[in-house]
C-alpha cells in the first residue's frame, strides 16, 4: 500500500539562515499513530508545517500521492488537518459554529453541507453543546477540542497535532485521548507529554538538530534517549 | 479570562435580543438621525427620547444604572465642545450638544448590549458594510482581550521584580506590538491551513421574519412621532 505521507531528504532553512531541517526522511501509513519526539528547537514543528505546505523546503514531499506544491495546496490542505499548538490562534471566528464551518466553506461546500459537517465534527469531539458560544468563553480543553473539530469538519485523512496537551489539566488530557482514539485517521503527535504519547502511539520518531535520528517502537526510542522521566529519582 | 460586560449583556435573553440585527441597526440609525436633527430640544423632546432609550434598555433587560453610567464615556468629548458653545454665550446649544450625544451613546449601548457581536457583524454585512472592514473589527474584538491580558501579565511580571516605570511601559508596548505581530502570523497560518484563499466565506445570516418587520414598523412610527410630534399641524 502506498504511504499517506512520503518525505525524502527534506531540507529547510529559515530566512535568518538557521538550518531547521537537515535531510528528513519519513513515511506514514494509513491507520498509524506516530509520536514526534525530540528536544525544543529540533525541527518537529517546522517539519509538520511542511506537511500541508505552510512552509516549503527542498526535497521530495508527497501526501496521499499528491506532490506538495503550489497547485496542489488546496487538495493537500484538505487531506492533512493541522491542529496548532496555540488554540487561540486557530479559533478566530466569533462563534464556535462559525469557526468550525470556516474550513468546509473554504473547501467550497454549500452552507447547508458545511453546517452539517461542522455539527458532526462538534459531536465527534463532544462539544456540540458549545456551538453558539464565543471561543473566549471556552475552557482550555474545550478550545482544543473545538480546534480539532474545525479540522475534522474538513474530513482529512491525516491529523497532525502540535503539542495538543499544552495547558490541559489531567481530565482534559484524558478526554482528548478518548476523542482521538475514536477517530480513524492516521495521526502525527508532536509532544513532550509521554503519558499522552503512550496512550495513543506505538511508533515514535526522534528529532535532533533537524534530522530524524531514530524511528522505531515508542518504548525503545524513549529508552535510547533517556526521554522517560517516570523512573526519575523521587524525594 | 476577563469577560467584557457588553459581551455578557449581549448574550442575555431579553425581548430585544430575539429581534433581527439588521432591523435593530436600522431603528438605531433612524433614532440617531431623529435625535441629531431635532432643531430645538424641548423638555418634552428629551423626555420622549430618554423614555424610549430607557424602555429599550428595559426590554433588553439591561441594568439601567450601568447603561447610564457607561453612556457617560462620550461626555468628556461633547462637554469640551459644549464648553466652547457656552463660552460663546450659546447655552442652549451647549445643553443640546451634551444631551444629544449622551442619548445617542445610550442608544448605541442598548443595541450593542442586546446583539452578540457575531450577529451584529452579520447584520452590518447584510446592510452592505464592506466585509474587509467587518473582518478587521472581528479580529480586533477577538484578540483585543488577549493582548490586554498579555499587557496585564507583563505589568505583573515587572511589578513582581521591583517596579513599573514609564520606561518599562514604553518597552512593554514595543514588546506587545512584536507579540501581536507574531500572533497575526500564527492566525494567518491557521487560516491558510484550513483552506483560506483570500476570500472569507460565511454562513448565510438568519433572515428577519414578520415579527421583526412589525417591530421595525412600530419603531419607525415611534421615532417619527418623537421627532415631529411637537411640530405636528394639529398642535400648532
């Protein structure tokens, strides 16, 4: 089966000359959930921003068989649903329902269809009760789930979540895990939250200095880089 | 998160909340024109307009003292001009300036207090206000609180490290600008990720029904009566 995401030798430098990606190779298959681990500044977020063409570096990058290039961007952005680290930035419309409708309407769906897609997505993440609320009246957990609904309403094949558990309390994290487990899409999780990664992913890749230095089973990756603090000395 | 008072009011369940946004805006405009063009404000005029505004506030179940207090924000501006008129010896014009601006501000407050911003923007769009302008207002309203919260946090951080002085405040403004700029880039990226291609597509606004049209009709009759009541032929 063809991979959903196929990345070969991806390189990218920011305008100030910082080399952010230094030859990344990565494959993602349908149904997989992969944790993207690594220190701050190792290129994880830069990498996921490439997946729907928000940044474009050198190298080969295809999503669901489509080359990620300018003429394919609308189709690619439909396939890859990106949930940003800061939900405040993602929820920019005046009401929850309007925000979740934003993506489907941009895809060219008729208003009635967009509304149906939005309502379905809100039910999937369990916040349909908040449809008429303003985003700034939501809790951090609700914001995160509405941001996810905004992406789900576009019916993507791949979900990419950047630090999705930031600012979430433990019940909020648990609720998010349950929502994500019920979703059939392939998932990429950029996270430092190992509890969260273990709850969802079996495979992990480890970024260091803009490269993937290890791709394998989550527990093995954690052990190799001494990334697991749960056995750290306690007082 | 701090909730804006107006935002809280606008999500209430008064009679006026249920009415169509466009109809409410049209009535407000009619009332503002009537107030502004009333040539000589008599006590009866003022009472008529004031009772109308207060009744609207009551129908919207807004707390009257708070509305009256908040409408006073226009007074420093109008009082300045009124003072000029007063110095020029035209006390009637001075009084009219203050009263008209205060009544208008109270009327605008009632409208904003009984219409959530999302519906207000949609109504304005229905009235052919350029969408670009409305988007600017929408983003401003969405992010204003976040930015002011950030400013509060910076002030607290400075205070906890020994003081908040003018030089620090100036630096904080620059810092806030940079952060707002970065946030704008983040928002733009989030828009692109969800298929933004330069045009904002919106859901269709809810349509006004017969109750809204009846409300508009009654309102226009009332405003006309208030404006021309004193001058009607049968009272001459």
